[in-house]
C-alpha cells in the first residue's frame, strides 16, 4: 500500500501496482464512521493503523485492504487456500493409510468426529490447530509432517 486516507465514505487505499479502492466504514466496525477516527497511519506497505477518538487502535492488514481494491484478489486467495487444504488432507489420508488405520479409528484417537476427518481428508475443511495436534499425536507424527510435503 502506498497511500491511505480517510473520507466520509471510508478509507481510501492505493497500491503500488495502481489498484485503488475504498474500505467502507461498515467494514471496519471498530471505527464505524469517519467522525470516530482520530488518525490514519501507514507505517509500512503491509498494514494500516487507525486511531479512534476513544483511544483505540485498529490494525488493518494488507490482504484485508486488497480485497476492497482488487476484485480478483479474493478469488486468487481462495484458490491458494483450497490448494493448501487439499494438500494437507491428502497428507493426512496418506499417513492414515500407511498406518493401516481406518477413518473411524483415527477420528476416535484424535477426539474428533469421523465426518470432520472425512472433510479434512477431502480438503473441504482446514483442521484447527488443536485438531492438527491431535491428529499428529494419534498418527505418531510431528504436526509439521501433516502440513509439509
């Protein structure tokens, strides 16, 4: 981000590659309206820091702002996330099959539902961190082995 300024309609953002957009105040409920804003900072190209009149600080990351400026960003980010979910699910399935464990057995050992495990293995759902730890433990593996090739 190269510029961030406030207006009545929202936070106006510009990126180095020419993308521009406005984040409406309704998308930033911690601020809510232009009248509640005291100051806007752009400490680096990756975050915006808003200071409210109530003395609160609100940090907005690069990707949040980018979604309002580049219509294709969300689709690209979702595609990357889907690829990651698929890869993690395939690794968990492979490790489960290598250990000759059924889905029901692994799910019970990890303390999760079998349907949850099915969704994770099919890449439909990302495991929460605690779930990832439980699955790794149940498989006798380090958590990193479940998320790295």
